[in-house]
């Protein structure tokens, strides 16, 4: 019995260790992908996101593209494979898919490109790409005497999509006292970095330029409304 229990503990430890090794902190990921040894380097975001800035040396194979399986099947499965997206959700799914389809060593970047940018690491970026909302615009918007509920989101983010309908309800129901400002983090990368937005969704409540409340991740409407009263 003791030997069986010990074996189970060892197996559990192995699987936990393997899971931890599969997701690398951004600095470790940076060290791993820098160099000349043979690796598969895959950015699984959309072509538009990739064009807006990506890690040097990575190819773009969109996780949401129906041809993802066909394209990745052409890569050598015995080489280390490194994947990332914007904040980690899509790359986790892509990494799981690749492991199931014969790739023996697959590593994800924890926190994705948002963590990479927050760490100030280098990226290749298309010239001339500008945020839709400047910091001056943002500061002016949150300077109102009314409370301003800021929603940092992205089109691919499932929790963001789930929250969007009730945020619009709040905008209508509390229009006299609350302004709702939704900011697409993909299209406002510089602003997101300046405000230390490195995961999604994020809600902020401001009044007269002061941050009153902040929340990361999905949250029910009732809790948001309670913080707006």
C-alpha cells in the first residue's frame, strides 16, 4: 500500500512538474527562443495582431484559422515548439492541440504578448501603427465628474464577450451618473502598456481622474453596479 501511494505521489509530481514546465515566464521564454538552434516558433494570433508587433523569428499561424492543423502538420514535431498569443488563452489551446498531435516539446509564454510588452522586451512592429486612443484622450475621458467605467477588452476574449451585453445595459441604465468607456487592447497597445494592462478583461472605475476600483477577470453585473453606486 505504501509503495502504491508513493508511486501515485511521484506520478502526480511528474504531471504537475510537466504542466509547470509547459508554461514559461516571459523572461525564461525570451531566453529560450533567442538563439540559433532548431525550434518551431509560432505566433497564434490573427494576421492583424501579428502585423502590429511580434517576437522576432516567429511565424504567424492563426489558431482561429481552419487551416491551423494543416499548416502546423508541416512542421518538424520532434523540435522544441514555442507558442504565444496576446494574453495566453489561445496559445494554451494551441499548445494542447499540438501536444495531442505529436509535438513532443511544446512551451507557452505565460501572459502572452501583453506580458512581453510590459517587460519591455523587443518586438518587430509595422511602422506607422498608432493607437486609436491617446493617453491625453484617455486622461480627458476619465477626468469627468461622473464615474467612468473603463472596460479593457479584445474581440477574441471569451469573458470580455460575456460581459459586453451587461456593460451596455449599465451604460443605458446609469447614464445619468456613469459613463462606460470600452477600450480594445489590441488596437490600443501603447495605452494598455502605459496603464499596465497585461491580461484581460480588466475593469477600472475612475472619477475626476482618480482610480477608485479595479478588477481583473470575469465578474457579474451586480458586483460592478455595487461599486458604481
